């Protein structure tokens, strides 16, 4: 790194909801978001140019007073370009590279409310994704590296039952289907280019109010996650392991699906002076957990592997609305994670990579009568390891980050509101080290204009 990393980021977003009748039983909604992120990694010819776009469309209709249908359709695109260079007294450009990803999600669901509070829901969802990597080693055109696609779909049923006023019992099942199609791996068509999985998962829970101030709850469920295409085929070939200048994800075609079970229980308390205290304990065990593991710092390389893991811990949150202008919150989460790998003692009984052991958040929100909003927040991350290897892993400790959101209303009426906004990130200029040879850029700020129509 020859200088501090620098970047510019622009965000544009907006939403619109339109009722289709006077009683607002039918509504359509639109949302658009775009982020342009350009910068460098602290060296000449290590620039990057990322563009992210999201468009969502929604339709809601009340078929009857107790029967509601909603559907959504979206498209998300992620285009990331970056440079690779040859280090030296004078760096030289080696190649221009990129990743193009498109995701199209859709869903439709219907909900029936009965006995005042009870609710039955059934729905179908679908998602299609494409992923392409390319490189131009200064020859004037792009060479495709990996090209793949994935389809995920499912149908679910959920019941939320209130047999008595103070008790809620819920349960649900979901059938999920996933199919991956790999057209190119390192510019070569693979022999076995299609894999698919299907699984039935469940969830259940309950909540009981002891009185108007205290409620207790408990939940449980199963999970299923097939290997992602990036985890299975990687972004660089296995032969590039520890080859200087070859940064990326190494493939692991032998990855198995991840299956797990989790439970949690806790309490919610509403105390005097608008004070709320929530606390819960949780435990999760994953069989064949898919874990990203850093296998090389320089070059920066990762590889996903399967391992049995468990996580247990607790969290507590305290919040209070002092008056109409001032409120605050604080929460802390403690996590103890462990990986079992009896076949490799160096990777046995270690913490899950990138899983912090302590997280603390504190924030204040102040809204002045003249339209000023101040919302400072503090985040503390106790640190995490980047690898399962006891001999090669590195511990990263982000420490304390302080951000402030500021907004001032400059115009308003019964139909609109205009605010100038400022988001100040990392105001203490905490330049902590991060995995993959990255470093926090320190203090940054973003200014905007927010217009809300009523």
C-alpha cells in the first residue's frame, strides 16, 4: 500500500406507493436504488468501479376484510470492475477484471385472518440468478472465466394461532428446491454442469404474556443451505493457490449442503417510564456448515469448506422513549462459536471465522420541534479470526466506530416534506485493518436531499 485508500460513493433511491381505489384496498408500490462506488486500494492500478441497482414492484389487494393477497417482483444487478497490477518501484497494470451478477426475485402470498388475531399464510417464491466473471489482460476484449446460473423456489405454509388472549402459538413448514447450472469454469465447460437439491424445513414457536409488563417466548427451527456457485467453482482455479497476484476464491466442488437446527428463548419487559428490556439466549448447531476460510493472506485467497459447528450466546437490549423528542437504545450480544474437525487438529475446536465474540451498540435519537434530527450511534466489535487454522489465522479487532446522522427539514406542507441530510461515518477516524489486505478508510461523509410525499 503506497497511500491511504480512497473512494467516492453516490447513492440514489426513491419509492412510491399508489392506491388504486378510494378505500385503498388495492395498492401498487415502486422502489429504486442505485449506488456508484469508485476508488482504489491504495496503489496505482488498483482501482475499482462498482455499480449496484435495485428495482422492486409490489401489488397488494384486500380481497375481503380478513383475506389479503400480495405479490412482489424485482431485479437486482451488481457490476464490479477492478484492476490487477504488478508491484514494483513503479507499478504496472496487469489486467482489467469484472463480475456481473443479476438476481430476479418474485413471490406471491395470501393471508387469512380469523378469530380476531389468528392468521394463516401460504405463499410461493422464486429467484433466478446469473453470475459471470471476466478478465481483459490488456488484449482489448473480455475473456469469460466463470459463467453460471441458479434457480431457487419454494412453497410455504404458516399458522399463527391465538387460542387465548395471552398466548400465541405458531408453526410452519417450507419445501425448497435449488438448481445450479454451471456453463463455464475457468473458461472451460465442465462435464457435470447441473446439480439440484430439495428439502423440507420447519419452524415453530410460542409467546405467552404473564401480564401487561412481561412476556416470555421460545422458538425453534431447521435450516438448509446448498453450496453457493461461487463457493463450489470459485473465481480462480485451484492451481492458483498461493500464486502471487492471483487473488480470489478457490473452488471446492466437493461441498455438501449445510443443514442445521436452532432454538432460542427469552423475555420481553415493558417497565415504567417507557423503558423496554428484551433478553434472549440462543443455540444453533450446523452439520456440514459451509464456512469461508482464508487460506492465504498474500495473495488474498479464500476457500469454502464443510465442518460441524455450533454457536451459543445471549443478547440483551434496553430502549426508552423519554419524550416525543428524545429516545435511546443499547444492546449487547455475546457469542461463543466452535468448529469440530477431528480429521485436522489444527482446525479443531476453533471459533467460526468472521464471527465476533462481542458486539455492542448504543444510540440516541433527538428530533427538535424546528425540524432538526440528530442520531449518533456507537458500535463496538470485539474482534474475529479470518481462518480456521490455529497456526495461520489472523485476529482482527475493529473496536469502536462512531457515526452520526443529521437531518434538517427545510420545507414541508400537508403533501410533502424536504430534508437536507448528512451521514458522518467513523468520525473518530478508526483506520483498523480488515481481512483480504483491506483497511478501513477512516472518516467519510455523505450528503443528500430527501423528499417525502404524503
